[in-house]
C-alpha cells in the first residue's frame, strides 16, 4: 500500500543485493572447495548449500533488475485510502 510519504529519491536495494549475492557466491564456492580438500564433509555441504542459496538470490535479483522500473505514481497522485476495519 502506498502511504504517500515515500521519498522522491528512494533507491532500490537490488544492486546491493546483487553485490552481496556475488560476494557470498564466491566465498561459498571457495569455502566448499577448501573444506572438501580438508576432508570436512559437513562444512563443505554447508558451504554448498550457501552457494546454492546465493546463486538463487543472484538469479532473482538479475531478473528484477532486467524487468526495469515499475510504474510508481507521481507526487500529484494522492495516497491510497487505508483499509477500513469492519
């Protein structure tokens, strides 16, 4: 719901999520490889799960970035009425 008091210069956090996902992807891959070489199967599996989660998040973020900006009402559009509880 739009409250009408959003800042005009609000920015999307997608680029930050992109870089954090990429950072997590790199570290998880390195951790999985290092733990696999050190015969620590549990930690290697944990890092592999983090790698998969970071990869999925990266795909979602890239999809949202490629969709581009969505319609946002301008300052001349009044805020939506709040839901009325019955």
